[in-house]
């Protein structure tokens, strides 16, 4: 116990702790982010202060605030996580969880916990991993390889547009990415709560799983587990995936390099585009 | 189990009677056979509107009906998985893949039964993209897209579990993976009948599972020949 108190104090001072966490002895693999090692016991105390209200004492997402919240707080006992660098069906890396805690989830009640010391966030990750036995029986998945980004040319954007049609992204996300496709109104998450597909035109132009092109690449290549969004890793080749990223960027009200290329090309060529939707559109 | 216990279960008393037949000089391997029926009022099968997916709607001359509860003449229940849940000799999982098809925006079969550790291959026979989303809770949950003409998705599950399967693009598509820890199982057809063969003489626990009605178990003693085990689910309309 005195050791744990020491760890909490050390965390408060922002010191880096490199010794193994106490839970490592119980079969839990050590939680590491960069050079930091998480201490689940220290995390437990921080969890009771910052997380318990929504995620609940049992970590099942049934905290006292949960009934007022949509989307619902994450159920850590299910160990199904939306934002991963790892393939669908696998556990995220410690870094994935650390980034999720730090970044927060835009458009949800989960704030960014960036103000907490880094060591505290790593301790929280270590504690979150104690809620499911899956962390003991299987390790994190192997992160997918994200190759260097290809140039965001008009050819790349147009090919991405073809993929948006061919992969039937529009069935949920809508022909213009407004989240209004024919299946959109029927979607539920894995706990049967209604869920909306991402609206690319919404004023908040960030994604739940990050804001960069690399984040966008990972979102559709790993899927958003626990939601209707599947993984496309089996169906989209890496360079083609960059084309889809470039097209998706043109759907957002953002000043991105892709949007600039698209807007420069579009006025003279709009009539050449087939509308996206049922049949052979979008080619 | 996702299915809530909307219904209570009634086991047919005295079902574990042995038939005790012996064929030829060698005692034949034992089996357990019976019929699954219901009492009460089950949910109705309702027509599915596939008009949002014309390539699927055109494959069906008449509307496809929901398969949550499929009943037959004589109050029989289809798609019930009957399996040995205790007393069985462990058998290694077969290496032959179980097959699950998406055809006409339906899952064929509605309930795919296979063993933990057995390979599973999922095919898309349609001209539309499906996403295959097995809502596992004991095993890992995953969700993969499968456009038309792509190779089968290969998977397997380590632990026994009844896993609801859905396609989020086509919300009427519902099916199940019944991942079992035994090679001794059967699925009822439209006549509600099942037969589990290849059983050594002994005492077994037999479980019947249905996606809406839940589970029922009974103890059955198998001698040489066929032992009887009938199951009756008590159905409520909702």
C-alpha cells in the first residue's frame, strides 16, 4: 500500500515510472506508453475521481450519469473499442487507449483528458484494462500498416469517389456524405442503441478517432468496433485506401489540400460526374 | 444470451425413455431423437420489405418471411439447435470449414452450427455489399465489409457461444452462429424433428436452444439404440 501511495505521489509530480505495475504479477500484461508504465492501482483511484460518474464502479458504462448520455459511455467489461490502430476484433494498443483518453470523443460526452498529467492517463489505461479478462487471455492486436500517403491528385480523389460508390459507403453515409443513406435510419450499435452514421458535412469536422488523414485511413481500414461501421481491410488495397481518404476530405467543409484540388477541378467537369447512389452511379 | 427469457420452458416429463433396440450382432451406436414443439402463441412470421435492395428483392417471387420463430404443422419449431451439453467425450474440431451464405439478402442457413475451433467461411452470393457483423460477447466482436464477388471471409471462434449475426446495411438480415463445444448436435427442420447419432451408451445432458425461446435441458440415458427426448417451449406472442 505504501508503494502504491508512492506511485500516486510520483504520478502527481509527473515523474516517469519505469518499474512494472503491481498487476503484472497477476497475469495482466504491463501497460506501457512510450517510456511510461501504467500503475492500475493508481489508475483506480484516479478513475474513482474522474471516470466513475459515467463509466460506473464496475466499468460497465452504467455510471449514475449514463442514463442521460447518448452515445452511451464505453462498457470496459466488453473490451470492444471504437478507435484502434489494430484490426477489427482485436484489442487496441495501450497507445490507442491513451490517445482516446487524451483526445476525448468529439460530439459525445467524453471530454479530452489532456489536462491530466501524462502518467495519470497511462495509469487510467492500466486500470481500464482490469475490467475484462480478455486483456489477460490475449494481448493487443498488431497495428495495421499505414503506408506513406500518396499525392492528393484529382485522379486520386476521383478514384476514391468510385470506391465510395463501389464499397457502398453511401448506403449509410449518404450520396453526399451527409449521413442520410437509405440504411441510416435503421442503424443500431452492438447494444441495440440507435446510432447515426458520420455526417461529413457537419460543422464539427473532426472524427471521433482523430483528425488527421492517417486517422481517417485507420477508421475504415480497422472498422469502428461495436458500431455498424465495418472494416474494409479485406477489400481496399493500401494505395486505394489513400484515394478514398482524399475523396472523403472533399466532403468536409474544410480548407484541406484535397478540397482545394477538388474545387479547382469541379466547375469545369461537374457534368462529367455520375451521381453517387443506386445502380452504376459515381463512376 | 441475448434472448431474454420471454418464455418459460416446459420439459416433457418422462422423455428420457430408452428404446433399447439392438441391430445385428453388434450393438449399434446410440442416438437421441425427438421433436421440438411449442404451446401458446408464438410471434408471427412477417413479410420482409426488401424494396430498398432491388437486386435482392428480385430474387424472391414472394416476400421472404422473418425467421425469428419458424413453426410448422403440429406446432413444431424449426431452427432449434439440440446438442449434448454434458456427458460427451470431447472431440477435436473438424478441419472442414462450416459454410454461411448471404444470398438474396438472407442468411443461409439461418442458424449455422459448428464447433469451437472449426474454420468458418462466409460467402456473399449477392450483387450488393454486405457487412457481416457477429455480435459476439464471449468471443471477440468484429465487423467486416464484403462487397460482391470478393473471396469468402474466413473466421473461427475459440469458445462456445450463441452469436447473433446481423448486416447493418440490410437491417432485416438476422442470423445466428451456434458455436458448440461438441460434435454431437442437430438442428430441427420444419417438422421439428432432430436426431443426434453416434453416441456411446451413457448419461447425457441434452440442451435445446432457440433464439427466441431460450434454452431447455434434460437428462437422457442412452443404451444401444435410440433414446427419445422431446422438448416443448412455452411461447408468448411478445
